[in-house]
């Protein structure tokens, strides 16, 4: 084989490799493994999303989209993540429904991308504010009471006074001997 | 978008482990030479001054949770979450006057168990020992697990190796140096932690645009800026009471109150609280910057080191590694020493060997340190979820808050009320922990509330008063 032939052969193999990689990447449609089902109730406004893509190379990059409807209209959809990771942690979502989908994306935005996964729905539903205010109010009362006992006790006994109570009751109850 | 995969090589990780491990053992052995008698070993001679006292309290309270969980709180619960974590310093603030009272009542005391036994009797004492031992093991295990996972994340050191080295180093220098070694190494660790966290926090702030951070949070994570975010509000008081319970009941803090020089303890605890307060806020801010820096958070438990490493590069990862190592060691050694004191004093000496000579007691203390380390290592093999391990003990310790506080200042607080409060508070808190509507972030709040009501009612109904002079006679 001539030099030209060797070079041509090498070039065609290289090109075939790239095409093959792109083909494999674009054929791989990811699926979410976390959450395990298509619907997830998030009571703390957070969700972990993990996906896998059979057939996608290790160097594959992914695009994760978030939308408020499962039709993913352009005006209500934004890219949440683009990169090589196969998961992300979402937090701080306001109450409501969110839809996520992921696909294999070429590193170049103009390049080929794979098909979208089935969307998962994350519903953020917080504990009712009435319950929150009630428990917070109780917390405030207990906190202030605890502080009051300590500070009042410190003022009463101090560090320079006798450890004996000023008005001891002779029928005292103490620790068992 | 910043590449968030900057970590240390495992050879660097092992080298750092070796350097700090041997350094800490050497320092521990050096300071431990002062521990010539039992009081020296357990109480550092009861002569610790303000600087060392503040440093050891602050360093002990800065755990791997402070460095790792505070960012998680911020990432999941926003600004309120960050502040909620910082309320753990309130326990130190409030313990300051309590430490003065403790020293006044039992100047030659050794453990928190001493107080409970004299104040409320044997039943309450046994119950209290159960609570504090469960909590101590939970805390020790959470440190061991956190250490192994962190070293694995930061430097690829296998979990078993990292966890074993962390525990092993702490056991060795605590074993030979006692509380002198613990407090001495705490002083250095506190300086490293303070400087490290401030440096990382400042550098992250310099590299980020605060306005951009706010803009990103507003659009992508709006609930983190919501002052009415439900889960954040719930965690505010829950975390505060968990902190109260931890500090008020655990022998780690009581032993320091006993070890400090007369009059030093209140100032030391106040100062340590002030020094500790900004640390979770700085750590939390780092996590809130992740979105604006384009960092993809995959595992929230490692968001702190992930952002520090991504922003500061190799040097930042080393700094985080060192800070985490110091925060782990400063807490594990304190727990080992204090829990050993409790077991030896309250169980070995008070229950079995009342006439044991000092050398035998000191040997027992050393054996207990080794045993604690071994049991903790075995628990850590399970690699449990750190949050679940630690926060499950929250309702137990929260139930002890009011028996202790009322026991220190109210002469009508009584045995029956204390026992009922600890049992009912613990049970109610555990029910809340597993309740689908309430959840883990209400458990401590429920526990302390039930406990407080029982203590207050029983004290109000009691016609007997406690004679404080009993502490002098004991």
C-alpha cells in the first residue's frame, strides 16, 4: 500500500469512528433512574435527578430541561444543566409542578443531539403554613422560657452567693443515697 | 461553566493523612506528659485558662457537620437554613452561665452524670446515662463515617482507610495524653479551622458577584430566599434545641466546665460561641454560590468541598481537606475523652469499683478509650446515612434540656418529673421523627416541649424542695 493509501485508510477509519460515536450518542435515549417513577412528591422543595443512557459513550454530554408543563413549550422551558454529569440535585423550588427531561447533547450546540427521555414530574408541596406558624410559635415560647430560667437563675444565685437556697424546706427530696 | 471535578490525588490524600496523623500524635504525646495523676488525665489539672478554654470549646463544636452540613442546610433551606445551623452556637451562649452554676455546685465534680445522680437519684441517672451514651456513639459514628466519606470524596482515599486512620489517630493521642492532649491539639485545630474557613469564604466571595448569586437564586432557586420557606422555619428551632440538648447534657461540655480555672468557664463558652457563630454562615454562603458559579451539584453532602475545590483549585481542595481533618479530630478526641470519663466515673467507679485506686482507674479510662474507638469503628463499617444517625438522637438529648436547666436553678424540680420528662419527651420526639407530616425537623421541638411541660407541672405541684447543700456532701 502506498503512503497515500495508508493515509486515506487512516482518515476513513478516523472519520468512521467519529460518525460511529455520534451515531451511538444520538441513538442513546436516556432514562431517569432517580426518581424511580415518573412522579415525585417533594415536600422540601428538593429532588435528586439521576439518569442513565445505554449505549452513550463515557464522554457523552447531556442536556437537562425544566418546564412548568409537560409539553415543554420554548417560552416556558429552560436548560437546567448541560455537561457530562449523569445527575443533578435540584433545590429551592417554589410550590407547584415541574417537569424535567434529559437528552444526550453534542458538545457543540449546533451539533446533533439525541432524543428526549420520558419526562418526570416533580410536585413541590410544602407543609401547610398554619402548621409551620404553630410549631414555630411553640418553639419561640419554649426558647424564651429556657433562656428566662437560665438568666433568672444566674441572677438569683450568681457565682458569689452560697449554694444553699435562701429558704430551704426541711422536708427536702434529693437523690437516693 | 466551571468544571467541578477538581480533587486531590490519592497519594496527596495519604501524604496529608500521614503528616497530620503523626503530627497530632506527637503533639498529643508531648502535652500528655503533664497528665501525671488522675485529675491531670481526666480534668487537665482543673486549671485551663481562657484562651485554651475558648479554643477547645469552639474546636469541639466545629465538627465535620459544621463544615459539611451547614452548606447542605443552606443549599436545601436557603438563608434561613444557614441561620438555623448557626443557632447551634446559642447552646454555648446559654451554657456560659450554667457552667458557673455547675462549678459552684460541684467544684470537684467529674461528669454530668454526677449532677443527675445527686440531684434526681439513681433512676434518673441510669436513664440519663442511656441517653448520653446513645448520643455519644451516634456523634462518634457520624464523625467516623463523615471522615471516611470526605476523604474518599476529596482525595480518593478508600472509605475504610480514611475512617480507620481518623479514628486511630484520635484514639492514640487521647489514650496517652488525656484531656491535656485533647485541649492542646484543640487549640491548634481551632486556629486552623478559623483561618481555613475564613480564607475559603473570603476567596469564594471575591470570586463571586453577590448580585449574580442573588440573581441566580431568584430565578433558579427562589424558595431559598423565601423568609417563609416552611421547612426552613421548622428547622430553625429544631436545630436550636438539638444544640441546646447536645451542649446542656453531654459530658464533653461538663468536663470542660470542670477543667477550666475558677471564673473562666462562662467567658470561655461565651467567646467560643461568638467564634463559632460565623463559621456555618461562611460555609453556607459557599453552597449558595454554587448555582451562579455554574457548578452542578450532584451530591448535596459534598457541596462545600465541591465549590471550594472548583473555585480555589488544588490549593482549595488541600485547605478543605486540612480543615475537615482538624474539625473531625477536634470533636472525636473530645468525645472519646469525655465519654471515657463518664463510663469510668459513673459506671466503673460508682456502680462497681468504689474503692479502686487511682492507677487502676486511670488504666480503666485508657481501656475505655480503646473500647469506644473499637465499637465506633465497628458501627462505622455500616456506612450509615450521617444525618439519620445523628438526628435520631436529637429527641433523646432534647428531652434532657429541662430536667437539667430546672435541676440547676429550681429547688422544686423533682425526681419523678425529671424521669417522666426524659421518657415522654424522647418517645414523643421519636414519634414526630417518623411521622409523615411532621418529619425529622420537628423531633427535637416536640421532645423539648413535652419535657418542659412535664417538668414545669411536676415542679409546680411538688411540695418538697431540694437542699442544694447535698452537692457539697456528695
